[in-house]
């Protein structure tokens, strides 16, 4: 990995180095961070942290949160460490695969686990190996959830962002090991089907499932021109670092 560029997140409040031709995190990572209910002093583990975007967005929003990440690709793990240092946010990054969790992480349990697993189960992988690993599922989604639940403290919460058509797999894999499932559909535009969902759940609870109203990303009914048309709510999250946690709280 030789060609690196600096990307701005949260309205430029964070500067994140990412590969020019490899996998680059975007809005999904920011949305995932915004959904995590972590508070100062609590511990958060990100599975597959890449260059660290989701963890660092969370660390910016919640000063004092204790962040750790695991990343199987050494180049991306190195970027995450550099990005954490460059933005003055404490993030410990461990190299390793989920199916061979480093001992330093297996010895710990966390208040929260967050993840943005690869979205695609088939198709032709792209020419860049780093991008292909980040986008094409090699480790089954069920294993991502198994690892998340093992690393969570009793009553701890997990937050996953994933394609909407994989929601059934997420719920099936959780089984009875977690409850209080809350699903936030994310639609590009009003009246469109959700393309993404954020799912949160708590380990060891049997609270009922809740399905929230869709979160709409763009203001206009269709794409008209190459200009940003975020809704006020989406802009608050992506540009100002606002949280989504109030949407998941039960009235």
C-alpha cells in the first residue's frame, strides 16, 4: 500500500489516511459510530476496524471511551494506529483474524462491540486485494456475531451495519443469545426501500424486537445533480458528529 490520501470526516474534524486504490470507509462507518451508546469510561471493541474510521468517529464524539480494534490486514492496522495518533484519540489496534482472536483480546470483555462486516457473499473480487477482503465475505456473518457475543460483557450491546437483505441472517445468528434487538432501516431517499440497516442488541436480555422508522439520507426524491443534498438529520450525523442513540432509546 503506497498511495495514501487524507479524507475528512465529521466536517473535517477528523483527518483519516486511507488508500487511494484500496478500500476506503465512508458514510456507513460514521453511521455505525453514531449508533453506539458508549459512554465515557466504557470499553468498545470494533471488529474489522480497517483504517479506524468508525472507532475514531466514536472516540471524537465520546471523549474518554476506551477503544480497541482488530484488523486482519497489517497495512490497514498500521493506518488505524497512525490515524488514531494523528487525531489524538486513544485506539489500541490488534492484528489478527476473528477466527484466531489475539490473546490480548480474548482475555478481555467489552461494554460494546461494533462491526461493519463485508457486504457481499459472491461475485468477482476486484483487483485490489485489500478492497476485496473488506468487501467480499470470507468469514461467515454468523462468526462475526459469535465473536461479538463472546467478547461482550453480560448486558453489553452490539451494533452492526449491514445490507438490508442480510437482516434475516443477523437475527437468525443471534438466536436467543441476545435480545432487545432494534433495527434502523437506512433509505437513500424518502419512499425508497432501505439499502442498509443498523441492528443493535443486548447480550442476555429477552426484551422484544423493535423496528424503527426509516432514516432517510438524501433530501430530494431522486438524484438530480452532483451536489450534496443530505437531509438535516443525515448532515448532523455525517458532518457534525451527532449521535443516533436517541432513535434507539425506548420512550
